[in-house]
């Protein structure tokens, strides 16, 4: 049986796992499903439809599954889906999707979301991410697995952050942020090439890191347009997994990618 503090309010239409811990003054509404092993600290508020997988920790004052901040929203039954094993620190906000955005916000597993992080409607976030204090995603943003979004950063709606990307603190990203690369700065943000230390720590081979450096030199070359650089990268380096990921990310961009000149 769940351990529910006597001051907490759990709607009868909510589904709370047997060994979930629910702290003081928590509110869990109808349509919320919380799997086993979750720990919910004081003053958190859950709205449905929301599904929370196993072993998540919500430290305190989190808002989970609130309606989207979108003027087109008319109370439709959109939802939020959260994977397993995350830690959500104080005052994290996770919003449900909107009809025009596909109806679902997805947050992957095993991430760390620090104080004040905001994940807006229809975002799609991968696994093993780190969001530092007050990092903010606008609506419809995609974040790849293992990305690191720095403190007080903001990502514009419909932008993408690639896998293993690193966004420095206070970054304002109005275009896509390349996978494996460091992007830092505000209006314009700039890309500073591969996140060499981070990639080494995560076990990427010397060959992979060198290939990404070579790809970056081509993208950074002032004598080449981005399209020309992509052709050169494809000719010289394609077939390596990290390079293929980088090329696919650039090819799928709708807003353009952030390079050294913003």
C-alpha cells in the first residue's frame, strides 16, 4: 500500500503504485498514474492525464501535468508521459501536450532536472539528460539523449538540441543546437565545436572524437557554405556513427543550425 501523508489529497481516479511515498500537502488528480518506487516530496501537484514510470523522485513543489500554456488549448485530454528513474528538484514544471502539437509531452528516463526547470507542451526529451537550474524549453522542442542544458538557458519553440549536445549557461538558442557540440551565448548563440572533455568522459573513442573535430573544422570554414561543408563531410567522413548522426541532424533541421556566427 502507498505511504500517503495524511495532509495529501489523492483523487480516487488516480492510480498510485503500492510502494509510492506521497509527502505532505501533495495533490494527485484524476487520470494520473504513478508507478512503483516513486518518491513525491511536499507540495507537489499532479494533473492528468499523466503517466509516471517507476522510480522517479520529485523533491518538492513540482507541477506535473498542468495544462499547456497555449492560447489554442480548449481543455482537450492531452497527456504527459515520464520515463523511469528521473530526479526532479524543487519547482520543476512539466506541462501536458496540445492538440496541434500531437497531444503529448514526453520526458525520457534517468535524467536530472534541477531547480526551476520548465518543460513546455509537446516537448520530446530523451534519456540521461541534465537540465541545470532554471533551464527552459518552449513548446515543441526536441532534446536528444545525453544532452546537457546549462543554467538559465532558453530554447526557442520548434528548435532541436542534438544528442550529447552541451549548452552553456545563459544560452539563448533560436536555431538547432548540433549533437556532440558545445553551444554557448545569447543572441546570437555560438557553437564552439565538439564537447571534447564531455565526449571523452562518456567513452567516445579517440577516432570518433577526431572525426567530429574534422567535421567541425569543415562546418566552421569561412570559405564553405553549410551545404558545401556537409557535402565535404559526407564525402570524407560518412559511415562513422557519430558523423552520420550529425549529418542526419543537419539534414532534418527546419530552423537552421547554430554555427560560430550564430
